[in-house]
C-alpha cells in the first residue's frame, strides 16, 4: 500500500513537471522486470530507481523518458546518441573494454546492490566443495562464480529472468542462484515462498553500485550527484518504501564502487 501511494504521488509530480519541462532526456534501461530495483517496462510504478529519477526531474524542471532496450544494445544506443543516459551502469562492468570507457561519465550510486548466492534455507553452509550448479538471470554474469567455474566442475545456468533462476533453486534444479538480495526477497514474496531462500555468506558475494552513465551530459550528472547528496533522507525513505536492503553482509564484502 505504501509503494502504491508513493507511485501515485510521483506520477502526479511527473505529469506536472512534464507540462512545463524545458529540457527532455532519454534514459536507456534494461527491458525486463528487476523489481524492486527497477521495472521500466511497467505501466505505473517502475521501481526505486524510477522514483529517484522522477523526483530529481520534478525538482529540476526537466522531463525524462525511459527507453527499455535489450541489454546488448544499451551501450551502442548511448554511443549513437539515441539515448542520453544508461541505467544501471558501472565502470567495473567495462573493465575489459578500456576504449568503451573513454568519455564516459558516471553518477554516484543510487544504491549499493548486494549480489549473494541464494540457497534453500535447509542447504545453508553446505560448503563450496559440495556446490555443483548456480543459476543466474541473463545479463548478470556472476564473475566470482565464473572464476570458480574455470577451477572446478561447476555448472552455470543462465535463465531468461530472475524469477526462473529462483524457482530452479526452490525445485532443487540448481544448488543456488546468484541474484541481487532485495530482488530475491521481492520475488519470493510475490510467488508465495517468503524466506525460503537465504544468502549463504560462505559463498561468493559482491556489492556493486547501480549508477547512471552518460557521454554528453556530464553537467546534468553533476546536478544529479548534488541531488543525491542533499536529499539523503528522501533517498533513504525511498529505499525503505521499496524494500531495498543494502546492509546484508555488505560491510564484510563492501567493494566501494
């Protein structure tokens, strides 16, 4: 109920801002549901990131358009100038593409996403040696598990959605799933299995910042950074409203990016 009320308020503010907007920008986004972090294919409430962007747009008298795209097209559309920004993004994801990073600008993190290995609560502390398979949603390559895959016999199972990866673990078709913690909890609640999967802290865990990137609009990114810094209480309220949890084991594995 709280999120629904929040969405109505943000949609009202967004409509008012669009009416008198002096600047219009397009944000390239992933074309799948990753709630509560974001769901830019949704009709109304598009998740936490959307709520942050719309609040920023209203305060700065600008208009934002969200362009859901296949993951592989996001960066090329940014380079072509067909979108002004990309979200989510992070320089770490392009560390093997130094030429791609040339001219790129990144905002402060909207949130620190916690990627852990989610296992059935009855299989916690089973140990890495007894782990045989890990499911993960398309586009989110589990780099730590990928390195282990090269060292030992381990099956990496790519699924079309995060929900399918979670259901594979619930049905015993995968030992674990490498998925963002808040997204996992949201899906488990939605499908009627709250709390059945737990994060095993003995298994690979990564904390990464979800950032906004741009090539041409460094100035607007700087304005956005100021907005994030000056509205910390508001941002914290939005995180709480959408059920984002950044502190789960994060202090022990924080990577600061």
